[in-house]
């Protein structure tokens, strides 16, 4: 369904009974959070959505966004209000973790608990000196490849499956899952090259204004916080998760052995149980 918030329409999908405790999942598109993991959160009302310029939400131009990171935070806040969810358990994955951190900081009365997966406490660009940056060898392989034809389904699936293999870690890559997810994202997104690239890669985050910094504000977060991070994540290396967990008071760090970026299938039982516990 489409929900109008903050002057845009966000495409939203829900799982479970609206009377159950709400869980808001934030990624790039709703497929950032696997269907089976969402369905496994029994006893929770799970809400996931496409960010602006991705999936089936309002699309203008992800290469030249006129909105800021704070607008994406307002989108999430107004979505909670529009769906009458009150205080929700909020989880952010990857760059969705930026939105989740700021939602907890700027709208603390809407966040019952916070889960941050494969993310970091600083915006795109140069990292702080004490934080590990992207693995240079993996980045060279990841971005040194020829770009796919973003309007061709098979080309995009092959490319994104190759990306998943590079980012997945020693225990985390499943080719069948990677191909299925890429196909789902392709089928739900607009067929222009820009739209497909943004939906698969979240390219708008390289162009939006993310100021001001928020890392120095992390100690203000009062919501119970769980940080989940793979110990082989080459994109946002594990030290980023450790920093987030250290700087948010009373946060707990759950390290996923042999896992790279994201939430591959082998992690779902552990992550599902952890999400259920923090949202109890």
C-alpha cells in the first residue's frame, strides 16, 4: 500500500496483527529485510517500506535528490504516526541504520527499542580516524567491475549476485537467495536505469545532505539498543558496530561469526530471536 507522509508517498508492507507490538524495519527497499525473517517475527506487527527514490515509493531523481537525510528521518516518523503505531521497535540495516539512529535521537518518544544492523555512526564519505573504512581490496573488486545494463533483469541479477558474493563473508553467501532478492527488487522497481541502480545500491545516499553529524549525540539515546554486526563485513567493518555499541549507553553488541554485510540466511534464526527479544 501507499502511505502519504511528508509530501511523498511511501510503499509499505505489513506482516502480522496490528494489535501486536509494532516493529519498523528500515533499509533501502523493503527487500532489505527478507520475507522469511519478517514472517518469522511472530507476535509482532512488522512494517517495512521503500525509501524515497527506491522501489514503488515516490521517485524523482536519486542522482540529484532535493531532500536530506533528516527528511528521510521525518518520513519514518510520520509513517509511524500515519499508521497509528505509537512507540515502535525500530531496526535499521546498512544506510537504513543512519535513519534509525536519528529517529531515536530526534523522536525518542516514538522509539521503544533500537536495533542497528551492519551500519556505522557517520555518514557517507571519509570516516573518523578511529573507525575502519571500507575494505580497499573488496571495494576495488566491487566497483572495478563493468556496470550492468540496469534495464536488463538478467544483467542486474548477475551483477548483484556478484556483489553479494564479495560482501557476504565466509559463512554468509547463498547464490540462490542473492539471485532471488535481486530479482524481487528489479521486478518491484521502475524500469529506468537510475531507478534500478538506486533501488539496488541506495545511490541517493552518496548525494544527499547528511549534515549535521550525529555521532557525538549517540550517548543521548535512551532506548534499549541492540547492535548486530558481522565480523567479516568489508563494507562497514566490524569496528563500526563496536563503536556504535560502545557509544550508546547500555547497548548490546551481537557479533555474527563469518558474516559480511547484511543478513544472509544462516543468520536468520539468531537475528530473529534477538529482534523478538529486544521488541518484547
